RNA sequence: GGAGGCUUCGCCUAGUCUGGUCUAUGGCGCCGCACUGCUAAUGCGGUUUGGGGUAACCCCCCAUCCCGGGUUCAAAUCCCGGAGCCUCCGCCA
C-alpha cells in the first residue's frame, strides 16, 4: 500500500493518520453502543417505577444522557476525520503500471498503418484547415461568442458529430451497453465520489451560486447513477453507454494545443461505463480496451495502445490504457480514448455495493471512452484527407452520413 | 418564484393529534416446513437494512420510520432547518 502511494507522490504519513483515525472511530463507536444500551434499559424501567425509586432512576438517566451525547460527538468527530483523510487518498496503483510521469508510459501495441503523404506526393493539411475548407469547423466565431477553446461545428461538421455519436451508440448497444443520456450538472457528492475534486479540481467548472458542478465526462453521472445502492451479484455486469456534453477548464494548458478543436472547453462524448465484481475488473478493463480498438479500427485510424504511467493516472484509476491515434500534421500519436479501472475506489466513496450471497461488499467500476467527438474529428479529417482537400469517409461511418463516401470542400 | 399535500422495514399500509409496552400493524410478494399421488389451494413459521462482537454458527449489542439539528430521563410521534416527490398558480424551451 505504501509503495503504491509513494508511486503516486502521496504522503505515507497520510496512511498512518488514516489508520489511527479509523481505530479511534471504532473504539468510540463501541463505547457509544455500550452507553446507549444501558440508557435503553433505563428507558424501560422508568415508566414502571415510582417514588424514590423513580427519582433515583431519573438521576442516573440524566447522567447517562450527558455521557451518551459526549460519546456520540466523539464518534462523529472520529468518523469525520477518517472520511476526510480517506478522501485525500488516491486509488492503489496496479503493480504492473509503469512508474514515472506523463512520458513514461509503455506502448502495448500499434495498430494500422501510418500514411506516407510524401510518397503520395502532397503535404497534409491540418484538421483546422480541412475543417474550414469543408465548412465544418468555425473557431473564429466560437472565440467571438465564447472565447478561446470554443468552436462551432457547422454543416457537414455538425452532421459528422451526429454520425459519430450514432455509430458509437450503435456499437455500444450491440455490445450490450444500455444507452444513457445523463445530467451534465451534478451535486458535489457525485463529483467528489468519482474522484474529480482532488488534484483534478482545478479543471472542473463549478456553479457557485447553486453549488453544481459541470461534468467533465458522463463517467460522473454514470458512476453516481447507482450511488447508495446495493446491486444483486447476478445483475452484474451492468454496462451503460453515456452520451453527454463534457466541460473542462483546461487550467494549466496555456499555449498547449491552441489550434483548432483538439483541446476545447466543451465537447460531446460517448462513454462506456461498467459495474462489475471486483474479481472481474481486470478482465472488464481489457474488454473496454477491445471495444475502443474495435471503434478506432472501424474508423480506419492508425493508433497505439499505451499503459499510462503512475504519475499520469489521476486519483481514481488503478490502471489506465489510452488509445492514441496518429495525427499526421503533429507527427505523433495523441490520446483519443482512455479506459480506466477504478476498482472499488469510486464504489466505496459513492457507497455502491453488491450482494453476493449473504455478503455485501463494494463492487468495481470502470470507464472507457468510446468517442470523444472533436478529437475523433481531428483524427478522421487528417488521416483520411485527399490532395484536393476532400476527406474520405470510412465505410463504417457511411450509413450514418446518408451514404456519403467523401466530404467535399465547399465554395467560398 | 408563490401556495398546499406527501415521504414508515421489497411494494402497499396502520401508527404521529394524546412521547415510554413501537422489540413498528396488516396485506402482497418472497423463503422454509407441513399436507395434498404434480408447479395450485390451505396451514404453520420466517422475512427492514446496515455496522460491530464471533474462527464460524446460534446468539448478543448498536444504529435505522426521507436527511440534519433541537426539546426530553426517553422521539416514528413534539419543535426548527433541509431534501425529494406530487398538485395548483406564475414564468418558460
């Protein structure tokens, strides 16, 4: 446990403090139970007693009442402290995860073939240029209306998003996911329980007046969906495909990915979310990855799969696989999807449990991107562009675009 | 935004005015047993949920009547605050 926390850069003293607070919670709870038990005994005797005997009992009851109150307060305080410390702790890291920062990931596999534009005899345009030629993306007016990192998808761009979303939902439904349209505003508990109010808090939009948070992913409402519930083991796995807008402050990314729609404050995303028996979590994690690979392969995008390093995991994941698509004009692979195994981390914080026979225990939650729209559009436009600025539509997507097989530049 | 009503152990429900024997009633459902030569009917018993004690079981303790405070020796019950749902009015895509 400590090695894991150290790998995350967390203080091992935190673990010790947590353990001692929990012990305090436990012992104060026992004391409270004892006092309360005696108090209840008295409660039965008093109505039957009379005279001196009753006065005596009432005296003792008065003392007990004060003691119970004190014990109750001690119990609450210890429980609160335990909870406070617990919330600061990230999930345990899977032992196989590569140790290090953002750049210390391991490449697990590479899929597809990168196009050689030089051999094809032209220089690829970047996604923004292509988007403008196609009349699909308008970032100038996005900035005029809402500021930097905002955009309009126009014409065929809007159609492309709808096609992608429909195709993604179709794939997920086929795989047995229940399609879900989720709230984009959530209460603090949902945000905290999914682990987004720790170090990631600065990337979250908060509506102070109403104390609502804007979700950065539908993972949040999908995880909180079964909050405070006990799910019968035979109903697992539960799989949901959420579609929602996602809002991200992108704090600390000044000057990074400023061109086009690669990194934006608002976008739509289809997300897979699974509730499983913890024993099945690793297998489900691989299944989520397979569905992501199926999706990217269907879109005919070259990509690599990485095992994200410890320092880049976030608070809730014990392990994370990213699929990174090749972006020709950047000359590198960039994250398109991300599948996280959160084990029991979120379930404990949201009090989501499973009933297995007579036992009740936390279950495991996992999430994986199926289609984050703007980035997928970036990858599609750049990888499938042709010399004249048109863009070939991968076969899989054509039924969702009215049979269209190529997106043509518009005049003006 | 304004007014009113509601919230009890899976579902429905009694209880709240009048605090203690509420260790929460009854029905449905569910589980077990018995009986009947079949899964039906009937009878009997069990059935809130969570935490702790226990190697485990029996069992015992605590909490739990939407949530949080308060009054009291004692709260499902009285007081204050909040949430959710419903109805009506206003506003609105």
